C-alpha cells in the first residue's frame, strides 16, 4: 500500500535515484514508481506484505504482472520520448505501519526477454 511505497521512495532517494512519477497508469497496469539513475529510466514495483507465511513480497511479481509492467513501461517511454537504457527493480517491504521488519531493493529484478510473451 501507500505506506510501503512511501518507504520505497525514501530508500530509493537515499540510494541516489530521482523520483519522476508515482502510480503511473496505463490500461490495466500501474507502475508504482518511475525514477532516474545516471540516465537510466528505472521502473519500480513495490510489494508490501505484513507477513511472509505465504511467500516473500518480491516473489509475488509473477509472469503476468511483469508483462503488464513491461507494457506500461514501453507506453511511458513512448509518451516521454525515452529511447535509451531502462531497468526494472522491485522493492520488497515486509511489515506494516509501526512494525517494519525488512525492506529490500532488488535492482535489475527482471527484464523483457524470452519469458515476456
């Protein structure tokens, strides 16, 4: 939720990324955070879970979600005229407001490739 995204923004900014957009929508997809880092356009999916009993947050970004994110990223790139390097990251937040257990940033978590279709 919003709490996890706020934590992710703070973590990314501390790491030197510049936040460009939040909650950018394209059709059925939403890109949680779009940032820039050294000329690279970074699309970030934030997954927040209170507990890891049914899997870690970062494991919840499956094939269909990746496809939606990639489609949305391509639409965003067209809309702003971005024609150079991109990256897809995941920020995993485990906990809930008042009880942060762990936050992790996975750089280059996935990329358009053979499993895209």
